[in-house]
């Protein structure tokens, strides 16, 4: 079976359902450990598809996405957070909307890179990714144990 057809923007719809169920925990991982939520959601989705990336592929993907986000998304996110108390609610929402557009750009980059990476690994994508962030996957099993 080819996975290329599945690697389109629609996979993020499934990831959105994962995110909304445990939103607070995902944001905590992002804020406390700089975990890339999109990559974490992707790792869970790939595990459910039985599509394992090699650990080196995860390392490469993480580095490349981080480089883009450090140039674009993360400075903007910091500015938005710093501006929160200085803006009207509608202005803050506009900033948040733009950040979500940047998140979608990051997701598109991830999908592009994913198509180029070797796979057929044997481990859990979720565990490999959390290991990159030096986190124990056993502490976050509720994220990976979704049945949908």
C-alpha cells in the first residue's frame, strides 16, 4: 500500500481530534519542553497507520522543522504572548489567527519532508519522538492510547 495519498492535509483533521481531547497536555509539553505539537500528533497518527519512520528520519524531520519554526513561527508566537495584555481582544484574536496560519505552513513543510524520508522502522514513532525531546513516553501514554 502506498502512503503518499494519505500524506495530505486531511491527516491533520485526524490529528486535530487528538489535539482537542488533550489540548492542555499538548500545550504543556510545548511550553515546558519545547515539544513540537504537530510532530507529536503526526507520530501518533503514523503509529495508528503502522507506518514507522526510522529514528534518524525523526531526527532529521525534527531538526528541519525546528529550523523553519525558529526563523518564523516561534518569534511570532513569543510576540503574540508578549502582546496579549496590550491588545484589544479582537486584535489578539487576529494575531492568534495568523499564528494558526503559520502552524498550517509548518504542517505543509512536515508533509513535504515526510514524503522524502526513509521508513520501515520497527519502533513506535511516539516513543522515538519523545526520546528526541528526552521525555519518557510512559509519562504520556494517554496521548498515544487513543482508540480512534
